[in-house]
C-alpha cells in the first residue's frame, strides 16, 4: 500500500511513507532519525511491521504499530530482542511474516503465522550453510522464495509454502565441469578463544583427504565493519580441495556472525580480538589434526589484509604463507591523513589518532607496517591496485619494502 522513502547511513535510518492511493500527498515520517537508531518498515493489513534496535535491542526486535497512528508510543513488541540472535531481514505477507536471522554464525529462516503467532523454522541437514530470501511480487500468497547453498552444495532456489511447510526446488546452480557434493564434507567447528569466547569455523574438504595433520590448509578471514562471511558455495575452492587442501573460514570478531556484540568486540579498542580469534582458529585446526602447525596459508583482503598482516607479526610460526589482497596494512599513517577522502568515515571503525593519544597508541600497537620486526616470517604474497580508491597502492608497497 505504501511507497517507501528511506534515508540511512551505517548506524542511523529514517523512513517516510506515501499512501499509494494518494500519491500526491506529502510523505509521512515513521520515526525521526536518532543517531544509532536503525529501523526498517513492512506493511500488512492495518498495521506496520517495524524491525528496530530501539531501547537497547542491539540485535534488533520486531514491533507492530497501527496505521492510524504509528508513532513510537504505539509500537508494540511482537518478537523480542535476544542477545546474539541478529535479525537480518523481515518480509510481510498477507498471512505470514518471514524473517531471516543469524545466531552463533548460522542463518535460519523463521515463519510466523499472523493469525495466531505460531512459528516454525525451515530445517536443513548440513552443519554450515548460507541462506537468502526474497518476497517476490505477490503479497497475498503463502509462497516464499529462498536460496540455499553450502560449501559443498551449489546454490539452490526454492519456493516454500509457509502454510503447508513444503518446498519445491526451482533451480540448482550449474557447474560446467561437473560437481558431486557426495565427494566433499562441510563441517562447523568451534575454536576456544583465550578470553572464553568460541570462534565459529566453517570447513570444506574432500572425503578422501586424510585428517591426520598432514593436509595443507587455507584459512580465510575478514573481521571488520560488521560483515559476516557466509559458508556459501564457491567453485574456486574446489580446485584447492580437489588437490588435498582443507579450506576454512574463521568467523572472527569484527563481523556480526554472533550478533552485534561480535562486531563491537572486534572494532576500536577491541580490534586485537580479531587477530587473536584468527590465531585461535588456526591453533585449533592444527590441534584437531585438520592440518599441522606451520602448514596453514592465511588469506585476507582489504581489512582482511590488515588481519593477515597483523597475524604474520603476532604468530609467524603458525603459518606457512600469507596471501594479502590489497591489504590495509599502513593503518596508523592512513588514519592520520585527514585529506584522504576515505579516512574521516573510517574513524568510527578504527579510532581517530589525530584527536586521541590513546587511540594513536592502540592503532600503533597492531598496525602491521609499524610492527614489522626481525623474525622468520611466512612466505608473503601481497598486491595492490594503482587506482584502488580504498586501500592506496603505497600501503602494500611500503609494507613489502619494510619486510624485505
């Protein structure tokens, strides 16, 4: 019924609605912007369905409000905030709500019948996987379209009947060279971190790969901006695992894999947790014999390049090699250069060393370029882009020069 106008940045949003029956009418504000308040709006029947992080709901909750008066005073909670369960998306239909959420590093789709509030989750068999959902163009329907993939299963598109609880496979991603999921194993592990947290790890390997400590392992990580790395299908990985590699993703702090606190625990003064989590994942994979210590290649790009640059300084003997894609390794100097167009927007993520001596010292304590020392480093492959607008080419160039 409504045309939506949305204005937002990374942590604040504001929504206006126009009734499609009276499109010339002025837009009506749902809730005025308050710094740090994020919300999104759906509509069904005589009410709005609002996903919001108001009142300290950092992982979001769902409220409803009558169309007659949708001011915040009339917001009524229908799905409470649960710490560590991050609500990612909500789609309203005439008789159902579908929500995509993530907890402990794994996504799930939950269906709620509006008539009585009854809920059920769509079940999947594999230990680690990726999900997406879309509402399509029909509102008065019981059909939800979702996508599924795992590190062994190519992307599949399903139509799901939310009332009958049945699914119909519409399409499977084609792998021209051929692919048999039965030849591969995907697992979800939990590595203990030094502060009592556990770090989720998604791994992929061929069934005939020996799990006796002899296999080489590529460990990928990112850990910044709240970005979570899904355990999705990729044909590129198959060329590695078909030759005996174990492939692993460490779902480290700095992403939102375990809720918003997982993000805040890996930014600003918690940044060191990102690096320690990655090292903990590598140590655990070696201890569990998926690989051997010193037989791991760490891979990360951009902010993930900072990650692998930092762990090369912190635990060089754990890794055989480092692949650093456009690595953000000259962190302190970049954050000190306010004339770089992308530096001021980055201060909320890393800190502002121009205004805070404490933040200056903290960034200097982990910035990969500033902590290169005389030690036996792993093999390092780094590259930069001459016209890269995000990570300037001189960062990897300076880093490599100092390493040499």
